[in-house]
C-alpha cells in the first residue's frame, strides 16, 4: 500500500512536463524537500541561498571535485572538469588539464573559456553573487590554451586555501550570454534577470533542467549525454517550508531523502526499519562572542592606511593597535570563569536534544586540523568562583558579584529573535551564570539590528553561529587576528588581538607545500592558545544527519557528501 501511495504522490508532484521527457525511467526518481518558499537563480554563480544551491550544483560542473573519504579537493571525480593539475614552485600559478568529453546540453563543448567567463563575471562587480568575495583580490588572471582544455590561473598571493578559491567559479556557458574569447569591456550585467535564472536550458551536469513551478518545485531529468549518466529518471526538489511537515512527508514516502531533519525526528528515523540513516559531526557551530574591548569606545585593533587598508610590518603581519579593555571581559580570568560556569551537556541536551558535539576551542570536531589532545573546558562552577574571586569579584548583599569599586557584574547577552535553539541557549546561560552571582540580561532582537551592533562593536556579548565552508579549511584569520578587528567591516567582533595568533595563522595559511600534517601542527597550537585566551565561550557543533528511504539503492554517504555517487543510485517504487 505504501508503494502505491508513493507512486501516486510522485505522479501528482511531477506534472506533465516531467512525464513527457524522453529519458527512459530505469531507476525511479529522487525527491528531496527544499526548506524555503521559493527557488533563487538557477544560474549557479548567481544563486545566493541554500534553496537553489542543490539543483544548480547538479547542473554546472566545477573545476575540482571533493574526495568524499579524505574530504579534500581533488582532480577527477564527480562533477569535476580537471583531470589533473600542477602548482608552480612559488605557489602562485595553478595549471589545470581539462577533460574533453563534456558538452553543454545544446551540443557545444565545455571548455576552459567557460571557466574564464565565470571567473571574470565574479570579478567584474557587475553581478550580485555570494561567490565574489571568495575570488576578489585572490585571482589575478585566468589564461586558456588555444584548444580550450588547459586553464592557467595566477593568484595574487600564495596561500594554502587556494584550491577553495579556484573551485569557486563554476563552468558557465559563455556562449549563451554572448561572451567570446578575447572579449573586452563585456557587460556582465546581461546575466541579471536572464532566462537562465529561471530556465537554464544549457547546462552540463549529471541532471539537466526540465521545469520549474514558482513556489512549488524544480524538476531535473537525467542528462543522457553526461559521460556517466545517472540511472534514475531525475531529481525533484519540492518546496516544503515547514520542517515538521517535511519530516511527515518523508516518513509518508512522498519524499525519499532528507538532509538535516529536525533533531526531534532523528531518533525515530534511526529506529525506523524502512529507512537508512547516517550521522556525522556537522559544519555549523554556535558560540558566545565576548567583547574584549570597551563597547563605549569602539576602536580598530589594527592600523589602517589612508585608503582603509590594513597596514603590515616587514614580515607581512598586521600592525596591532592597543585598545581600552572591556570592564568585565578584558580580564582573561573572568572569561575562563564564564566557560567553567556553563554546563554544556545540559545546554546541548535541551537546545538540540543531544544532537551535537561539544567543542574544545575554535576548530570543528570534523576538521582534519582538530587537536586530538585538547579536551573541552570542564564544567566546574567552584573553579569559576575561584577565578572570579582572584579577579576581584566577590558576592554583594544581594548575591550579585561586585568589584572593589562597587560595580555589579551585570551584562547584556544578545541573540537573533526567532531562533529557538539560541533562545534556549541564552536562557540556560542566564540561569547558570546567575547561580554563581552573575546578572545576565538576555535579549533577542532583530537579526539585522544585531548585525549592526556587532559590526559597530558596541555590545557586551552575543550568541550566534558560524558555518564552515566545504571542504573544510581551518584558516580563521578573519575571526581571530587583528586584521579582522575593524569597526564596521571586520569579523573579529570580539576585538581579540594577540600577535602570536597573527603570526601562527599566517604561518599555517602559507606553509610551504601546504601539506596537511604541517598545517595541522600549527593549528593545534592555535587551538591551545584560543582555548586559554577565551575570546569566545566555546559551545558545540550541531551534528549532521542524512536519511533516505530504503527504496534508494546504492546510497552510501560520507560526512558532508550526500550525493557523491548519485550516478549509481536506483529508486525502486
């Protein structure tokens, strides 16, 4: 009966355009829910949200793939155009040899010119793309051989995150937009509101565009001209903005795959004999950001020139500027006391139902650079009280800590309204710190208002999160070095300045040869220092979770890699 209902649901979702395709349905249909209410641009380099990222990733090839087992960039593999690549001795020039068996769906060959077009579009500043920031100031030039199958990219500086930069531009059909090799002063704004935003009929991925119903779904069909065609009929991405409803539809068989369902549904899915599931440490992590500088007098933590650029010393390191300390958090003993005073087991259990991994410092539990010898800071409220007493904070008449000047230990803790997880975290921290005499005014405010306060560095503390890119690169120069401590634009909101961290971050980012083991050794030191200095209160990473109906055969995910072998899947109905 379930299979009959499932088949009927598929027919209702597909509508006529999908059923009219010539692709012979050898292995069923993959159906995934999209948590949004709409789909953004289906031109990959203009896609600005998670809603359009899934379908566009299936339709536009990248220059590199990711090895699902090692979680590193690699030549070859699913969706990659480069068969191999070499790096110059100075680390500035990367030369890619491309495969020659890929074609756009209109029959034109996919060449290096399509990569150059995408890179120049991102660098032009004429289109609105979330990927521009990744290549801006990094890619110096892109050269393509006469036959179109060798791409040489020169970077402005050598760095170990270069492959992530080079993998950012996805091959985009230049001829569709009227661009030709050697074109000068091309108007890339023609890509804005182009038909490729909503009907990308010229693509080159494992799936190709079939149809889109605004606000409802995007339908892709298997591309028969892809070198290794998928066995399934296609991929359907259905808008289901309510996470509870999405889980219900998945359990009913109307969807057959899920990425990151609600924590409350996961254990039931694990125990369901009709499902297959996969757990892994995720890439999103929550933290409490502390302002180490005086919020009444925000200052840059680094010297800037007349044009607003970071000034650097003879070693290329930013020149830090001494700032006034925060009246509470300027003392490292206080910051460490706060970490000891919060019970992360309780917070994680109540905020994410235990579906998380406690962090020892700034690196994700899934990162190859994680320091395996660094344990999370222990919950120890008695040690917290001792550290606070050493810092001059003692209980007042009403139990709230005061210092020798009679200043109460009271601060405002902000987060973004509407986020129930962070709301629970804030309430628990408020209670746990209150138990040792610290008064916390926990307030949830509009997200954009919070960002303005953070950028202006006029806060005491806030709860937010970061999501690392993938493949994971452990560099966090913008978060924890003086170069990121710029009022109004930097990401070092905490105003944490430590010249040793500046030096180590740069050394790890530029280590000769970029061997993972050499970089990891430096990042281990960084984690030890950041745990000791405590610019953040370290919380936890949310665990990742995939689930699929057992009707999907060949499903074998890795961490962060749900669809790496999608060409081999079949779906029985």
